[in-house]
C-alpha cells in the first residue's frame, strides 16, 4: 500500500511539472524603444558617456536551450551619435552638445563641483525626451583599512599561480548608504608595456571572508549562483558598524619557462559612495542573467525619466597605487 502511495505521488508531481509547460499567446503591443543612459557623475571629474537606444525584448543576447540557441544584436548600431543634450548645473543651463566625439561619447567641458545638482536632458527626433539627475553632495566613504597584496601558489602540474587579494574595512556613519568597490589594475605579460591585461571587472572576484554574511552578495537568485558583477553594496546589514571584506582576483596560471609569465602588476583599488538610484539600477541589473535559460524574471529599477538607465552621483576614495615586479 505504501508503494502505491509513493507511485501515485510521483505520477502527480510529474503531471504537475508537465502541466507547467505552455506558450503564452501575447497579443499586446511591445513598448516603444527609449533612450538609454548609464553614467556616474563625480565632482572635479570630466562628464563623458555614451547614449544608446533600447531594443525590443528577445533581440538581446539570449539562450534558449530547447529551441533557438543564441541571439545577438549589434550594439554599435544602437549608439545615438546625434542627440541634443543639455547640461544643467544647479538649475542653470551650462552647456549643450549636439554630437559625439570620435569615440562615440558625449564629453562636456563643464567640470561639476561638490554639492552641485546635475540634470541632463536628452532629446532626439526618434524618441521621447529623457531626463536624468544626480546630486553631488555625497561624502567619501570612511575606511579603517584598505590593503592589496599578491599571493603566490602552484597547481598540481607545477604551474605558478598568482592572485591579488584585497582587504577592506568600511566604517559606516549610520545613514542610508550605498557603496561601490572597483579594481583598477593592469598586468603585463611581456617586456612590451603596451601588451597588458586589465583587471577592472569585480564579477570574477572570489569572496574569501566577510564579517557580515550576505552583504557583498545579497539575496542571490534561488536557482542561480550569487554574483556581484558591479561591486555595489548597501549598508542594510551593517548600518553604523564596520564591514570587513576580503576578495581575491586570480591573475593567471603560467609557467616561468614560457613567454606568458606576467612581468608586472600596477594599479589601485577604489571604494566609492554612490547614490541610491545608481545602486538600485545596478543591483537589479546584476540579477538579470541573459546567458541562462533558467533565468528568473527581473524588474530592473530605472532612474531615467522617459528612458532607461541611471544618472548618479559618486564620490570615490582612491586607494594607494601599487607597482609590483615579478622578476
């Protein structure tokens, strides 16, 4: 009798899972494309960014393991080079650009200052006018410690291994604060200093230690491994306290007997205070994984009126420069 009960339960579960597979006959109209802008604004720094147009759902890179394989879109064709962009500082129009530079970027001559209120109005004949705002009143993050060092190891085949280890202690002031941590390193693998490898992507970092679990990788998806591709964290779990974090970045595997061995490592590690709208956008975007057919639906929180993306204030505490020669 017990075996029969298990069999009935198994059949019921199988039927339930099978019944969940169906196509949605969507008859509504897709939203019109909008302007896309994602940029930080920092006091005493050049304001420069790229403007894109959005694309219809399904045209971005995606993967369907059962049907269509990969789909790609040429993002260069989505760059807007002829927008009219007004820069307002503290409510006054300061500068207008009507085209990009040779790098497809809108680069302003106006240098914003601390406590400035920035507003960008983007106009283009094919899209609704989009507006983004930033407040440059943020203070720099307070760090009790910021250390960078290199560890040397060896794999089972005798190949040498180096990794960069970063240790950070953030002392929070008790407000509603948001931070971003960013590596800015280059490593050279030959005597040619132009042949370098950049390490500026924190998504590949391994968390070696944190004194408050779940602060760096917060609420990972239920069916995906946790990650923090943009290095953004909130102080919800350590408000008014000290957060300690140790990360590692694998430099490379190499053999001293070949030409791929690294010769030097240069750069620094930065920690920034960022505005909430920037954190919200990057945190929710981080949860979107277009490379997996198991991705869960994600609502990305935008901060651009009539557009997508964010404009956000930022105040960066730059770490000390390091310069390590391996030979």
